[in-house]
């Protein structure tokens, strides 16, 4: 039961952070589909990465948005954390985070296309 609650909480938090970046909530269907297919460990990794991005953005002195792609190497640095020592796990989780960023980016592009078409 605790795993289900944890999984549900992680998905809810990630959906809320995605909503901050996506204006049209009807586009959240693909975000939800993506998150539903992930394991609890993959969701935890995404939540930690998203949290690191939010912290970095809050620490930024200027109003330049944080580029999450630039944070990947630091986040997954095996010298910075013992948990990334396994190169296969690190590669897998990096792929998951890249896919997550792409899903969010696709939603932003769709939103911009709809805005420009109107």
C-alpha cells in the first residue's frame, strides 16, 4: 500500500510541475501516459531531477530560465553521488530524464503553435 501511495504522490507532483510549464491542461494526457509507464524508481529519479531544476531556478539571481539539459551532467555525475556509480543505471535514468524533458517540450511546442494560429 505504501508503494502505491508513494507512486501516486510522485506522479501527482510531477504532473503539477509539468502544469507549471504547460498552459493547456488537455495536453497533459501524453504526460500522464508517459508517467504511468514508469517504475517507482524512475519516478523518484524524475522527481529528484525536477526538484533540482526548481531549486536551481529559485537560486538564480537573474531571470534567465534554467536549462534542464545543462543540469544533466551535474545531476548524474558519478563523482557527486555514489548512487550513479553503476553506468548502466545512470544511462537508463538519463534516458528517462531526457524523455521526460522531451515530453514537456513537445507540449510547449503544441501550446505555442496553437497560440500563434489563433
